[in-house]
């Protein structure tokens, strides 16, 4: 599907974006998110978004450009572009905060589970 060159009403376009953002905000389960994203996006679009997030995640974890290029099959220019966007764009910061919070919760869940298993 291609974006039409014909312009649509800005107010109508704004409503479409708000609708999309609301759907994303309302998703609570991983399976729902997967289903919605796979249905709304082409496989290449989904891979592109996932790869951008992976680059940002690995940069945040301190991986080298070379490591990221090799493992994620991207160019230095792409890694550099994402690194620059991380500094300037709030969305990457929000996404990385969500990932870190989930990782933190996962680590604590394992610790708590181990603690209760030992006491039995």
C-alpha cells in the first residue's frame, strides 16, 4: 500500500492519528500487541521498527557500532542515525525506560520466586 499524493483534511488526518495512538495505548497484553501490529503493518515495516528498537537497546547497553552492525545486519549510517535520534527524540527514551522497567521487574520476580522456593 502506498500513501496517496492527494492531500486529506488536516483535522481528519489528526483524528486518524489519535485513533491509532489510542489503540496502541489501550493494548495491555503482548499477544494483543502482536496481533494488532502484524495486521496493521507489513512484515518489512514491522521488522524495520523492531530493528530500530533493537539498535537503540543495544546502544543503551553499551554495544559497539561494529557489534550492532554485525548482529543486526544494519549499516554504520543506520546505527549512527539511531544514536542521534536517541539523544534528540523522546520516543526512544520512553521505549528504553519501558524495557528497563520490564527487565527490572523480571529480575525481581526471579529473586522473589527463588526466595520462596528456598523457604519451603
